[in-house]
């Protein structure tokens, strides 16, 4: 939260914002401002993991729009050739800004592109946490066995516009109502946990209260944190 507020206590000392999320202590290489720009970086990270031989696996998330970039093909092809331990997860929320993915690609399922690289491809319901978990677990096992990358297409939906000022008027009202009422992952998973008696209403309320407190504490910490000093902006910047 401090990073989003541009404060010096952020993980990138307020320089990264929302587009350059990095936390090396947690092994999060982060994203960058270029759509799909992190796909080739995942190949390098995967090669590093393979050379270290510690059983680590790289997980890279991207959207349906990023899958139309040339680096998508180049990266998956190279990862497959070298059998790198990388899991590519495409969060297909049906829209790349205002363009429907169905209108911008000839192959409607990103997951089917896996056959071009000879790697496993999984097309799943991205709003179902259990289905997502099982697919990722299978892909992780595949990677740790030295058999290379996997491609997972998690079909989901973007509930709101591309950004806060986007009214998303390019979407049909009926479409939005269907997905927000029938495919809400949080609401559906909550109902599932209650039906299977895995948790009680009191347990859910306790979790929600704990999460709410963590968010409020994070916001309070960010608000109280100092602004970065002007002279700090050139620190840790390499001159080439």
C-alpha cells in the first residue's frame, strides 16, 4: 500500500507504483509498464531455477491481450525447448481494455496454443479456486519433474472497467449482470464452503474482519509514511 501511495517505505521506495511491483525478498520479480513485457523475463527466471536445481518454479500471470504479443510465442517456444520450470497463466477476462478477445484472435482459446510448443495446456474456470488450485498443482508437478512449462488459461471476467475512469459502456448490460451475479468467485466459494460445512458463518465473519483490519492498517501505515526525498531518486540506479 505504501508503494501505491508513492511513499519511501514502499517495496520500491515509492518509485514503482502499481505498474512495477517488485519484492525480491518474496521472489516476486514483478510486472512492468509494457503489456506482456514480463513474459520473456519469466524465461530467464525459469532458466535460473533450472540451473540452481532447487525445485523452484516460476509462475507468470498475463492477460488475453498480452497473449497477442510476439514475445508470447518466442518465450513459450524457448521455455519448451529448454524444458524450463515455468507455469504460464493467462487470466482471460474477455477484454483487452475495450477490445473483446473474441474479436481480436483467430484461436478463441489461448490454452489451445500449447499444442504448438508441445507442452500441456489447461483451460479452466478462473472463478473456481479449487479448479485453479488443481491445475496449478498439476503444472507445478510437471515442472518439478523436469518436463518443462505448462500453459493455463483461466477464463474469468473483468467486473469493472479497465481503469477507474472507464465506464465500460462497450459491454452489454446483460453480460455484466450475468457474470457479476453468477460467476463471482468470492461469493460462490463462500457458499461452497458453507454448503460443505468446511466453515461456519462466524468463521467467515472472522476472516473478513481480519482482512478488513489488515487493509485499514496498511492504509494507515501508508498515510503516515514519509515522502521520498528528491536526492533518493537516483540511488540504486545503474548508469550504462
